[in-house]
């Protein structure tokens, strides 16, 4: 039966979510819940292979590819999101030329980048604040950071857009607020 005919059920709402980054290394905190404005939930595409046989075309599924995820967040004074984001890049292996020893080459690596960031999680909440769906990015690292433009005629909150790359995502629909039934499966590709 559809949700609009049942008084006790409700659809998931776009504004009920919480983003958490579980490990920022020496950047300051064990876990930070960000002042997120938007979060692009993980998505994927399946490639296809075409096969011609006689005068027909047949298609077969190929590989699954996960799309980049972008988080747009407000830059609070404390914790300082710019400082924490920059610290993740340093802990990923980027050698800051002004502060570092130019004779000691250091490069970024996936292992350092994944450890510096930790898990990126987004929890979808119900009206009681209970997690009903949780996405976790696996082996994620920061791919791009864009800071909002400064302008004297703009009184909006300063934002940061962070693009994450990851190997796969896990979707857990088995939270305490999840409905029972066949849709409660863990999607781990």
C-alpha cells in the first residue's frame, strides 16, 4: 500500500540527514559531524556490452562504477573546516613547500589519504532523529576542494565544496527506524 494512504508512515525527507567524517587524524577530532548544506548520495552506473547476432542487437551488463560524491558544508569557526580540510591533505602526503623541507621529497598516497580522512558517512533520519538508512564511503579520499568566493555585497554563510572519490559504498537499511520486510538488505558492492 502506498505511503500516502497510511497515516503512520511517511516518505524519507531530503533535509533529514547528518554527515560524519570518522577520522581526521592529527587534525583534531576523532569524529566530526559537519554542518552540511547538501550531500550527493552515492550513485553508480553499470556499463554495457553490445553484441550483434544476425540482424539483432543484444546487451549484457558490464562493470559497476561508483560516481564521485560532493559535500557542500558551512565553514564554521570551530571546528575550522578549512584548517581540518587542509590538514587532511597534508596528512595524505602533500608536502607544504613553505613549511616543509624541500630536500625531503614526500608524495601523496592512497593509504595515507584514506587513513587521514577515515570513513565518510551520511545518515538519513526519520522525524524522531533515528537513522533509517546509512551510506558509508569505503577507501575514500578528497579529490577536490572549492572554497566559496568572498564578496562585500554577499552576507551568506561561507561554504566549502568537497568532492570525494571512493572505491565502493555500503548502504545499510537496517537501522533501528527501518521498516521490516524484504527491502531491509545491506547493499555492499
